């Protein structure tokens, strides 16, 4: 299943381009930026096993030309009566596997919304979570804040994220990523924030 959709306001606002009114002064102070470019969610399940996972892949520019990626993830895994909640991070500077995960997004096959007279392909299977990937649209058409959501249960998006989980397994850490004089501010630390960023 693939669908273009309107993103939550907080996610959309974070990705709107900043339009300058002219060249910056030579003595302008550089501002560190943390842009949540991609959002991934895994939700659902069955037979006593449920997933509720949200992950942000964020592009950081710490200084002019100093660009790297960080990942923040919150998950709630329920197995019968046992609940496991985690809030974790990945520092792309210490995780070369993240580069392959990002490259995998570009290799996802193209998908278009089916016309009204086509056969239905979006009927969900039972007892399986849905995987969603949200990111910017590649287009030559003018627009601001244009994003798309790719979603499936058994398909290229779910396969990509399942492989990515395995590749990133050794990279997770519990501490927030150091940045400047502090650290990358969490976006998935509260239930209301998770709901805003979940695709």
C-alpha cells in the first residue's frame, strides 16, 4: 500500500524549507540544525504479540560541512502480559551500517496510487504489524512541505526495515547523542510527542 498524505503539523513544520531574504552577513553565527528527514513506524500484530515503534532518522549539521545522521527510536513491545519499553539512539558517526540503511531507501521500488478501477491490494493480513516510512517527495513540481508515506505489511518497506533492524542492532545506545555543548534534544520522550511524529 502506498499513499501520499498530509503529515502531522509538527513533522511538517520541521521539514519546511527556510527561505532567506538575502545573503547572510559575513559574521553571522552558524546555527546547528537537526532535521527529521525520515520517520518509520511499526504498529499492530496479534496472537498476544503487539508492536508500537516509532523511529526518526535525522540529518544533523553540526558545523559548516560537518553533516552526519542520528537515529532516535521509541518502542513498546507487548508479549502476552509482558511489556518492554525502550528509548534508544544511534550516532551515525559510530555506525557505518546506517549508511547502508539510508541507501536502501533510494532502492525501494517506485509505487503509485492505484486508479479507482484497479484490483484492491491493500487488504491487511491478520496478526501482522504495518510498517510505514515517511519522507520527502522526489518531484520537479513546485511545492512546499511535500511528503509521502509508503506502507505495507509484507512488501518492500517492511522488508527494508526488517533488514535495517538487523544491521543496526549493534549500534543502539541509551544515551542521547552529544552535540555542541549539549546533546540532540529528544523528540520521542513523551506519548504526545510520539503521536505527533509517528507517520
